[in-house]
C-alpha cells in the first residue's frame, strides 16, 4: 500500500472545536455543478427541527442490487435523517481560483436561499430556523488546481485549511476541466443522425481536444494535473480533517468525486501507465475522469475500512468513504471553449446547446437533468445517505451514484459501479502510486517534509 501519511489527526494549536457545525469544501463552487451542490446543501440543511432531509432519504434506484431485496419500501416515506432539536450550523467553503467569482457566487447563493426561505414561510407558514442564518458561513478559500505548489496551489490551500478549520465533514472534488478546442461539425451531424440526439449529447464523439496540453509551469499534462493529480493531493492532505469530523454530526465524513458519463475503461490507451499524464491522448478528458474513478476506489479501500486505522488508536480514527458521482449532462461553462471566441456566436450556440438538453430529457434521456442543481443530486446523495444503504468498502470500493433524469423533472439517483473496476484495480494502484510520487516531490519542494 502507498504510504500516504500527511499530517496528524489531532486538532492543531489555536483551532477551536466546533462539534455542532457541518463543514463542507466544494471545489469549483463558483459555477455549474459546484454551485448546484451549494444550492442543494443550503436547501436541505436549513429545514426546521424535526423535519426530514429529502436528499438523505434512500432511493431504491440508488441501492446496490444486493440490498434491494431486503429493502422495506415503506422507508421511502421515512427519510433517515432529521433535523434535530439542536441542529448543526454550516460552513460552506467555496474553493476556487477567483475571489471575485467566488464572492459573486456567494451573493447568488445567499439571494436564492433568502428567497427560498421566504417562499417556505409564505406557502407553509414555516419560520426560519432559529440561529440558522446567524450561524451560516459561506467563505472563499483560493485554490489553483493547475499548481500543486505556491500560496494558492493545492498544497498551500490544504495547509491553510489545516490551520483554520477544526474538521471537514464532506470534501466535494468537483472542479475539473477539458482541453476542448472546437467541434467537428460533420461528426456532430453524423452522430446525431445515426445515433439520435440523446446519445450524441451524452456520449459525444465530435469534440476536438488539444493534444499535449501542458500545465502553466510546463511540468505536467494539464488535464491530468487538474482532474487527477489535484483531487488526489487534496484528498490525501485533508484526510486528517475528515477523520476529525465529530461523530455527533448527522453525516459521516466522505469524499465525493465528480465523474462523467463518458468515463470508461475503453478511454484508456493500450498501455496507460506509460502515459499516465495523458500527454499523447487525442482525447484526454474522459480518460482523466476514469483515472479519477479508479483512484477514488483505491482511496475508499484505504480509508473506508477498519484496516485504515492502524496508524493510531483505532477507536480514535473515523472511517472516510470515497465515492464517485455522475451528474449527467448540463449546459455549463466546461465545454464553452469548444464554442469559439466570438461572444455573440458563442451565446447563440450555448442557447441551442441548453435547449437541446431540454429536448433530450423530453425524449426520455436519463442523462439530461438540464439544471446544475438537479445534476448535483447524486453528489449530495453520496455524501449524506447513511452507511446502511451502501456497501462496505471491503465488499465494493467502486460504488458510483448517477443522475436519473425524468421527462417532466423529479430527478432521481441511480446506483452504478465504476466501469470494469476489478479489471482496472492494478491500474488504479499504478495511477495512485504515480500521483503519490508527485505529491511527495511537491511536499519536499514546498518545505513540508
């Protein structure tokens, strides 16, 4: 097993305990699915005492097949977690590069949340929970996922969190990027005609990607560094804070990685360990997401079972599960680079891009929730569902939750597994060892070892 110890799980000097506070980190929180995750968290966790939390209710479509036979369907009407009489407060950490965009996202979140609270009061007479707004904290922490080192690099970000926060409840590794450069319009129309709109809009074969795109310092493959290395470093560095999450909180500490419906074993080259940075790939985005899936499975095995507690007293160490989630297809900024650089033309294409997803959903596609807050539901479910509705990591470390969009809305969550994860297990170990080597090297460069 890779040696990954990166710090003590004891509370640092000067950091005070706050056992009744849920602390959530969301990377890429200023737009897209990251913003959707934040919206759903505010909506679900702000309910008054004795109220059920919708997203922590088990869904039979999201249960592993081996658990469905014993599932009592009456539980569908009995959400598993409730807001207690002494409900926890929330710190929401918006982890993104731009402070200006983070502050704008904070304004959007607070405005929408205030409107939702008012609507609840008008419709049901529900009072705003006492102490909720006073205890709510939405803060920005800068991080540049393209750089492991430096003040706002991944390691610097993690070091700041270690000295500022007593624990982390959920780490959403949501931010990602693709080196998209344009569309092959002939391939676009061909796939839409031959395979149909929903298939072409969920598993596209017509996007150009920049081969050999490198990080800003020229040391790493850009897509690999952002989508694979950065999440790995963040997960390993923040494990001590996740393990310190108070047992009194209603939710278990978890790591949630935003994957893609295009992630599959077939996206890798014939010898993937020889080009793990994806520099020679014609299409690196989907391969990077599959690498991330395999690494999360390795992390789930390492930290999600009792064997991961041998560093210290087992009774003092909490298990941390790591899951991947597929949010489906939503018109976000991720693919905007493929639309060109003429602003008015980009806006026109983005308009049709969005409405093509609406049409896909109306045609019955389960992969097109259309809106980011609906695509975020699998990530929320993976983080908040109780342990009894998931398999232990010793039985299956590659559980994955996926969006199930429905024609008229009412988005649900489905259960999947990382594609061919058993076949890819040794590759996952190899990818993890490569990432660990880079993490150790950057810790030495930054004077952390």
